[in-house]
């Protein structure tokens, strides 16, 4: 029920468009951990689109995977893995991984 309220209010999109773009490690740790938990069970296209936002959410998660702080990269990677279970997202996730690599 709470999850539906979050999604209906676009809270995930708001969090991702601001907090996920931060360089504050404590904030990134909290946001990536929440996203990993939120996408763990029953993640769907609607959730994924809110995380992607204006197109930088997936890329930012990939960038977070490159950070040295395990408390950030581990939940960021878990979120990407959870999102990869949505078949229609795989090309977009893959493109973000390639773009971030170069």
C-alpha cells in the first residue's frame, strides 16, 4: 500500500532526479540502498521509468557502481540487477553501461 502511494506521487522520480545525482556519499548510500530494496520484489516498468527519470538515472547507477565505497556500489549494482529482470529494459540498461564505460 505504501509502495503504491510512493509511485503514485512520483516520489521515486523526484528522489532519483535530485538525490541520485548528488556527490554526497552518505546520501548516495541511503538512496542506492532504498532503490535496491524498492526494486527487489515486483519491480515493473512504472518503477523503472521513475528511476530512469529524464534518462540519467540508469547511467548514474552505473557510475555509482564504479565508486570505491562498497556501501554505494553494492546496492547500485543490486538495483541494476533487479531492473535487468524487466526484459524490455535490458537494451537501455546495456546502452547505459557501454556509454558509462567510455
